[in-house]
């Protein structure tokens, strides 16, 4: 079976930091302007001026994606450093307040702020988006429907936002709680066909709910313009290897569901309400809680379910050429997620400044 069509594209959102105060710092789009000279449209502005978004090329495999992500992080760190700034990767900044951050002067962002008001102004968060290539949209909606079940498992691995506005939130990922204020977010409904999905989008456009399908910000979506399934549930991971391990896992889930479909087999499709129970648990406890195994109707430690997920996709990993990257998931669980490590630094130092220093120090590491 040929999995060459399952290409990978990775988008990450980085925070720009003042090295003296460790606060978020507006770079007045200077990083974007300088980055675009070298990297073209792989570097983009975001709604808040203290954010830089990057996106890889369409990568044929995980090794190409690794080279691209490492290169993008390296270039952005160098450009920022030349401007006397730092960068870091965390789902939220530990203490900077959103109300002091500037909005990028762009008509699209002004429209979003005008419509969503404080929900948009306070949406100072940093995520990871993984695109997995698939050319058949009918098959894409089938895979997206089924892949919803696994979103909390992978999300738990990415949790990297335990602090918000100087407070220890009690969540491993508070980022999702902030984003929940937006409409059309979270776990999507089940769509019986790609036509049903397209009709839904057309109705929203026709009734002036949205002007295009990019304003549907679900945790997974069949992309409205690209031939991809886009996974949007995760916090931006702290390190390069974590980003690649998570991207490889999403790719493997798609390939496995494709393989089952070709064998006239299917994974059980669960209700959105049930999957949301697991998403909340992942947000609150990360990998150290329990998720619900709906088939067994019982709680199971999240770490155990992640290992079961790795077993589930194991027979496609070698064909995808990603085993060496998928293997990093065990190391991630051993050392803890970004949230676990942020909390450990805070417990040891009682200093959110030290947490920011740690976030910055991990940006270019490959551990």
C-alpha cells in the first residue's frame, strides 16, 4: 500500500519576548518582514503583534518536515536575536496580560476583533496545526470523522500552557479554555458525507455567519482550500522533536484509518459529547490523568491509552518512514509534556521569570 499521498505540512505560532522583562513584546512585524526576505510566505503575521506564525513547505515525509521545522525555528530565533528579542514556544505566556498587546494592522484581524470583541482581543494563544495530505475529499471527511476520537490522546501529549496572566491555572492546557470563547471551535460534529459538510459551510456563508470556511476553527477539519485534513487541537510544543512526534502521529492515524477503509473495516465513530469529555480531561490533567475507553465503558490511564494508540498505528509507521520520530513519544511521556516541565521549573524556583527563561532555552533543542 502506497502512503506517498499522506504529505505533511506544519504550522507553528511562536511568542516574541523582551529579554529584560520576559514579557511578550511587539516586534512591529519586523521579524515577519525580515523573515519573508529569506523564507517568503513561510513566515506570517498573526493577530497579535507579539506572535510570529511559520509554516513548512508540503513535505513528502517526516524527515523533510524535521529539516523544515528546525530551519524555521533557527532562522526566526536568529532574526529575533539580531533585533534584541527572544522567541519561545508555549501555548500561553506565563504572565503577560493580553490587554497590553497590540493588534496587527490588517483588515482581516480588524474584522475579527470587530465581530468577536474581547474574545478576540484576549485570544493571545499559540498553537500547532498539522496538515496531512489527502486528495479525495470524500475519503477525507470519513477519516476526519473517525480521527476525532483520537484528538484528546494526542492533545494530552501537546499540553504546554499551565499558566495564564500570572496564575497557575490548574490546567495542563489552559489555551483551549481561552479559545473556547470563539464560535465554531472544539470537536466538530459528525458529517455523513462531504456534501453534508459543504452544505453546512454554504449555509453559514449564505446567512452571513462567516465569509469563508477558514472561520471554522474546529480541532480537526477538512481544509476548505487545500487537499488536507488539518489538525488544530494542540498547543504549540516546546521543542522541535515534540512537534515532529505529534505531527508523525497525526499522519499515522490518517494512514491507519485509510488502510482500514481499504479493507472494508472501520473504527467506531463516537458522539461529539463523549469525545468532549476526554478533551476536557486532557486539558485538565495532560498525560497524568485518565481518559474514557468508550468501548469498555471505563476510565483508563491516559498514558496506557496513548500506548494503545501507538500499537494501533504500528503497522503503518514503517511504510511512512516515521518510526524513529514516533519513538520519541515514549521519551516525551518519560520526561513530561511542556506543561509538566514548566510546572517543575516553577515548583523549583517559584519564579515565572525562570519559566520564561526555560521556555526560551528549549526553543532550538532537539531533545
